[in-house]
C-alpha cells in the first residue's frame, strides 16, 4: 500500500548524506553492479569451455584497454563491498555502533579497499 | 498467543515468512565468498595472459573445479538475496515486486546453471 503526503525523513533532495550514509548506499550500488558483472564471469567460463578459438576471442576482448579499465573498477567495487560486508558482520555481533567508531571504520574501509585493489591489480597485470 | 494485529490479518499479508533464513543465508554465503572470491581472481589472471591449455588444466584440477562450483552456488545465491532486498525497498506495488523478484531469481538460476555446465564441460574435456 502506498501512502502519499507522509513526512519523509531524511529528505534525500535537501539532506547532505554523511560519509557513513554515502558508504551505505555505495555498498548497495556496488552489490547490484557486481551482480550484473556476473554475466561477464559466465562469459569467461563459457569461453574456456567452448575451446581454443572462443578462448582466443575472449583474450582479444580482455586485452583491450577499456576492458582492463572497467575490470579495475569492478575490482575496487568488489573489495569495497567485501570490506563493508565484513563491517556488517561485525555489526551483527552488536558492536561498533557509536558515532566515532562508525566514522573511523568508514575511513578504514575505503583505505583497505584501495590497498587490496592495487595489490590485486598489480598481481594480475605483472608477472 | 497470537501476535498478529487485526489489521494484518484482514490484509492477509501475514509476516515476512522467511526473513530469518534470508538474513542468515546472506551472512553464510558472504563468509564463504570472502576467501573464494579472492582465490577466483587467479582465474581472471590466467584468462588475461595464459595460453588455453594452461587455463583449462588449471580449471579441471579437482580442488579448483570444486572451489569454482562452490563459488558459483554461493555467489549467485548471495546476489539473488541482495538484489531481492533492493527490489523490496524500491518497488512499491506488491504485484510488480513479486514478479521482479521472481524474474531476478530465475535469471540468476539460469546463469548459475550455465556457469556450472561450462565447468563440467572443461572437466570432461580435460
């Protein structure tokens, strides 16, 4: 049932989201994004299963700079979602809800996700 | 003892029915996915650079194919549960909500099957 004219709080058009709020909605957006990205995973395994020619075509696409750029973006989305997911698991134990901890964890998550992404991309694209 | 309000009985919507299982499985799959997803990045590294034979042999090694199949089950389940919550929050009408969730689960189910069949195909060819 949809109720109109109810008071809305916080009103998203006038309310400036704090860092914790931005991170919360980013968790959701990266989740949806990664879910859609699963189609690419299905393509990769299907190409491997389809034999050497399909695999060659796959590597042609994956070798393109645009694919690598998007791949890097997805890896950051993945590690951000992973780090914030770990925090959700910590929250599930009933800990870490006071304001100072929330802001500190938000900062840790962004740094950890960045470090993990750089490490993963470094290991992927070098030796 | 009946905890349901008279209004909820009249509307016939009842409780959320399986909310706890949904919540719990979202956590279980999340925990499983942490190590498996990091491990899976190796498959992408191989796909970027390795010749066909190397990738196929790696994928058909028992430990790797078991981990990959486990990852497929966990990741599509986790994604379906997550997208379901997003739909429940943003789609207002009950009819379109139920159909959207049903469609998403169907699509993820088909994708999971397609990926699993591909893995089996690599194993049987190798």
